[in-house]
C-alpha cells in the first residue's frame, strides 16, 4: 500500500483486520493520497469506481470473506462492478498444482504436503486453483481479457516474472529463469522428491510452463484493451545485494531479436569508486539462447553415488572453456596452477554466466562485476564453487 501511495496514485486500502488496518494506516500516515478502511469485503460498499483493484494473496480467502455458495465467483463479480470501464484487476495467488507442491513443499495456507494437489480443501478453508479453473472463473464473471504471468519462485518473493509471450517464444529459454529461482524459495523443504531445476527444462519444452508455475500473477479486464506488452518476455530482479547495486533486467523481443534492457533500481546509484571491484550496468545487451554451464554441475549432484572426482572433472572442463576466450592464460593439462594470474575481467565468468548454444559454443553473459587488477585462478574456482553450491537445492 505504501509503495503504491509513493507512486502517486489515489489509494484505498481495504483490510478486514483492525490490527492490520491500524498498522497500514501508521505506515502510510504521511501520505494524504492513501485511505485505509477496516471492513469485511462482503459488507463493503462504495459509490466510487477504480482504475485498478488488486487481490494480492486475497482471492484464495473468498470462502472466508463472502457468504455465498460460490464465494469466489461472487467476489469477482463484486470487484468487476467496482472497476471503471477499461479498469484492471490484478490477482496474485498460489497455483494449486504448482511444481513445488509436487516436489514436496507444503500447501502454503494449510501447511500439509499434497493437500492442494489432492483437492482436500473444505468449504470453510482457503482454496487455490490451477490455471484452467481460475481462468474459467474469470470468464464466468465476464473478464474477457485475461493475461497470466508466472512469478518465480512465487509471487510473495519473486526474482523473475515470465509472461505468456516468454513461454511461447521459441527464441527464449524461460526454464533458465525458473531453475535459477528454486534455491531462493524459503518455503521449500530441505529434501525434495525430485530436482526442480532439472524438471523445469523438461516441462517447459512440453509447453507446461504456465500450468506448473508455483504462483500466478493475473491481469484481467472486461475490455479488449492490451494489458501486457507482447514484446516483453520476462523480468528479472537482482535485489539480494546492497541497494546501490540492485537492478531490473527486462527481456524484450522485437524484429526477431531479443534484447536485455537493464535499469538500476537505486535512484541515487552511488557506486564506491575506491572499491577494487567495479560494478558494470550497461543500458542493454544481446540475449543469448542456450543452457547455462551450471546445469551440468546440478546434474552431477542429482546422480546417486556421485563423488568429488566428478566435480573436479567438471571444474577442469570449466577452465578449458575459459581458455578459449581471449586474454585467458593457457594452462597445461594436469598442471593447473591455482596461483596463476588472470585478468580481472574474468571475475564474473562463473558457470552460471556461461551459456552454451546449439552448436556447443559458449558465450559469457551478464558480466556485471570486474576486478581492477589481476586475480588468482584459484580464487575464480573458489568463487565459482561457492556460487554453484549456494544455488544447488
């Protein structure tokens, strides 16, 4: 609510809990454009109509808010009546059949494994839906223009958002974004039934990306006006870092070419010039289609009875790939010197940033960090292993 208020819109926040309403009011007390009302949704009536209504983690609670046999349909109908012509509804909700729930994550609201997948919901409980069912509900309430986006790992703490156009583009590998998000989900259990990183690639290649997304971000309207720009394939957010380095990456397809457009999320963008590590943020870059070298590392660790020698072989192949790039010093087979000096521009050339195309050639992507002086080859290996282990679920 505060964020929307800071964006300058006239905001009305409806909250059923007096305690939460009080907290919301306190947090927005300096924003005159924000009003907070404590009221149950089924009792709420207002003569005004709105440009935008959001149900963020709300729609699944319709059974508790609406006194009706078809509470979810009733909530959608009531929302529709409150929208201006051309107004939009935004819903964020867990997917009843999201991949994480097959992998062993508990249903978010009930806290039991397989609860949603087996549809054990009771009439007085929270209820989530799969894509087809929720789309039918929206259409039955006369929302004719419906756009699904998939936040990863889910809508609560997303690092990536893929649009329907991103899933359908043959030139874009959305499974990479989904796979990289797995270890960012704090709700995942320590031990999963299978590797989600490896499963995403198979499911996406079978056009199941939207259907098995862990959450949905839905933009719906009763008119045919365009809600989502068809050029936008996905968004990626790097926010688990110091504020001045946070950024947005937007993947845009135009004229049969995909570009990555970067934007700093820090308006001040104050960088420390005295640091030995330099942060690079270009305006744009060409998108490289393919699979990350890191996927091969994950495949090793998902096998039964793997051992450290396989990891050593992988790291050696990683160095052999780097050897093919200009300025990387050649090493002699079986004589890898960890203290060998390599240019600081290779500081960010970790396996996650090496993409292999269909011809087997590797390209370095997302070189956002460089070191001002040379670094030891052993440090690059160490940095790569740390990043790989932290991203392996």
